[in-house]
C-alpha cells in the first residue's frame, strides 16, 4: 500500500524541485557577481577578459545544472512519508500536550508567586524623575545636576 498517490507525489516533487532550483539559482547569481567583479584582473595576465568570462560563466552554469540534479535527487530520497494517524490518536496526543502545558504553567506561577498574600506587598513603588535643579535625592544638599545627575566630560565645541 502506497502512502501517497501519483498526483500527490508529483506535487511533492514539484515543490522540492522549485526549492532546490531557487536555492541553487541564488547561489549561482552570487557566484556570477563574484566572477564579474574579478574578471577585469584577467587583462593583467594577458588574457581577454570577455573570453575568460564566457568560459567561466559556462562552467558555473554547468555546475548549476549538476547541483540542481544532485540536490533534487538527494532531497527526494531523503523524504519519508508517513500515514496519517487516526482521529482518536490525534485527540489523545492533543489532550496529553494540553495537560503538560497546563502543568508547566501552574508550576511557573507557583515559582513566581509563592503565596497570594505577598502579591499586595510586592507592588513596585514608582518614583518621579528628579528635575535637574531640584536637591539631589542622595542627601548631599547639592543640586541633582551637580551631584548624581552630572554628565561626563564635554567634548568638541562644548568643552571648557
């Protein structure tokens, strides 16, 4: 008994071929850009850059064709199709997964908040931002801008 029929098989092959061709074509275009940037240096070696470009681009194209063939065959051999599970097995797996997720969620909540009574005490106190000319909250008596709010050394035109 086959896992897929001929129509599904051809659709899978088409998708695999498209992905392989897409990846190989992108790599080929990248290699062609590299070849184009370096081909001008062939003139220093007393070779015609145009004929060298034609020859090497043809070799790159033939490598592209070989790579597409090899990669598509390799990928098609790697693909393993399995039959669908029955509806009952799916529901059991889903229920098991949901139970595990709920258990881990309750464990996380217990770890974060050990007791519900401490929730009221742990409310963070939001402090107002200190203005530059107000007294510094550290208690030094200086203005904030001359104490804890002092910026680093000035650079450029603002340096004294």
